[in-house]
C-alpha cells in the first residue's frame, strides 16, 4: 500500500517508553490479557472527540471497558438491512459474545457533531446536507430531537441540552435491538447515560425516574 507511511517519530518514542516501563513491570498481566482473552464488565459508547478519555475519567484498567467511539456517541436504530453497520456490530459483539453487564452511553460538552446537527437544523450547514456527507447522514439520527431544544435562546445552553438528548436518543435506540432488550428484560444487562463536562471535569448521569441528569 503505497500511501501508508511509517509512524511519526514521537509515537515511536512514546511506544518504546511504554514498552520499557508500563509493559515491562506488568508483563504477566498483559500476557494474561493476550492469552485468556477479554472479559470487560461494561461497554462504553463515547464520542471520537480526542478530549474524551474514558479510561482516565473512570480510572479503568486495560481490559475493563469494551469501548466504541463514533461521532457524537450515537446509536442508530436497529436496522438489519445487510449493509455495513460499525456501531451496531460493536453492540452485538459486546452484548451477545462478551455478555457485558452494562452499556454506558457517554456524551460530552462542546461536541462538534452535535453542533453540526444544530447548524443543519438551522439551515446553516449546507455541506452537511449533501448526500455524500457521512457526518451529515450520521447526524440525521439526532435531528428529530432538535424540536426539544429549538426554543432555547442561549446557544451554549441549547448545545448543552442537545448533547444530553444525543445520549437519550442513543439509549432509546439501544432498546430497539432485540438482543439488547432481551437481556435488559432478563435483568442481565443495564443501560446507563452520562454526560462529561470537559472544562469543569464533571460527570452527570441520567436519572430515569426523575428524567434528568444529575451530577456525580
């Protein structure tokens, strides 16, 4: 493949440092992970945003979380049409093969994907409306919920609330997957929603009984 180039030198140096320190002092643990396979307790669906560091936020060790990242941490509705579905495939594997006990949808502040959806809904993002825009068609998942925040005047608060609606939309779509709903109904799987404030370092979790996000 002529377009593939060697890794940037700074990444090579970081790897070599990790191999000589973290790996070397935990060699038995990594060997166990490699030979015995993974047994994560939870799946986390989070955003691709480089500022969202799930393992750091929850202090997770390697092998503890099965993590899937996509634009705006969205879960599409169940749609077994024989096409390519990366997020749906990850959910299927986590729930049916790994049998995780929890699925956590983690949204975050200042989400570019959510802001793009707002811009589309306001008619300010013609580039995302094009059929060939992968981001735009992905954010169509969230567009129906814009009506719940369209009357919020403050742009920052509107985005903040829409980011949380992205979490709620994903939770609703998760239950549309038969194998997810079956395990939830059997008490073998629980679904959780959370939102991370990057600047403030906080996490809010969704309280379904009171229909609101509450700070930890």
